[in-house]
C-alpha cells in the first residue's frame, strides 16, 4: 500500500485541523476538526466529539473566511539563507 497514492488529498485539505464544521444530523451543532487520519475509518476527529466522523456526516463552514495566509510566499526577510537552498 502506497500511503501517498492512497490518500485523498482533497479531502485531507478540506478537513484539515482547525476547519469549522456542522454535524448534518444535528443542524446548528458546530465543531472544529482536531485531526484528519487518512488511515483510520472514519478519518475525521473533532475537538468536542469522542466519535470520529465520515465526510458525508459533516458540512464544512465558511472556507472563504479561513486563514489563507499560509498559501502566500513568505517575504524574503522571513526566510533564512539555509531554507532557500535546502
């Protein structure tokens, strides 16, 4: 089994830690993704729920407002010379 080939990377990105979600079975009940474990079934663990969840059980909330600054290239002052060549 090739871990990198078998992981659904789109799903892993969508349900990354910190993502706000709503439980479809309990409308109005919101939680935060604690971790996504691709080798577990179901793969999504929530911060305030001891039961892991499947993606079809959750509704992703407000991805447009999420913190996307990590997608930007860091300024040159934030990068050490060693990082540029590693």
